[in-house]
């Protein structure tokens, strides 16, 4: 049986690849960074605009050596100021920080700017793992912008897989896997 759970897809992606450098563009509670550190030997550069996310993630990541991760209090749309080498993996989760103010959300403009930076910075054969959460305020507009962005990546340079459930209630997330070829 094929697992369609995006968290399982992400874990399998980590286990099957030998990533050495990754970017978590939307740190949140640190779950993606945690899994990258747990399942790979990669160093991780992670971004969030909320100090609360940086503090809680630092606690969550305490079992790992601090030389393996750098948590940056800044927008993912500024990641080009911090990326010093081409990452092999860049991860995004849109929406809001779980358990916090639902008014502080990602938006289509900063996401698309961060994606533009990402496709340029990404190493050859690198992967963008992008989870688009739908249902919160502004999410449908953001989803249209990101879908347009991914759909219009040049086929000769990128392979884009869109994974979504059509018959599920409660707006399940849409997952994009992008490979730079």
C-alpha cells in the first residue's frame, strides 16, 4: 500500500537521500528541522519571523549539536542574505504557527519571493518539499499564487509533482515536490 500521508513522504525522502545541507524556510515548532536532523547528517538553516517559534524550536532541537542548525529570526523572503552554499533540500509549510496567533500567517508574495530565491539557490538535483495548508484566512489566494509559480517553472529545469486529495473534507494540505534537474 502506498502512503499518501505527507509526513511519511517527507520522512521517506529524508531516509532515501544523503542530504548534507538543508533550509527550513518556515521553522514553526521545529518539526521539519527536527526530522532533517534526525534522519540525515545535514546541517539546517531555518527561518521564522516569530521569536516564539525560535525559542520553542531551540528547546525541541536540544538533543542535537547546535553546530548542526542555525535558527534565524527573519523572513524566508530574506533567505538569500543567509544562504552561503546551495542547499540540497528546502522545506516550506504555509499557514500559521500552530498554537499561536492565527493572524500571523505566510502570504503569497513573500512565499513566491522565497520560492524564487529557492529555485536559484537550490543545488542541482536538489528538492523543494512544499506543504500548502488551505483553510485559514488568505490561504486560498496564497495557494493560487504558489500553484501558478510551480506550474510555470520551466520543464527543462524542474520536475514538479503536485499531491492532493480531491475527495477529502476539511481542506487537506497540498504537497508539491520540486526537483531541480
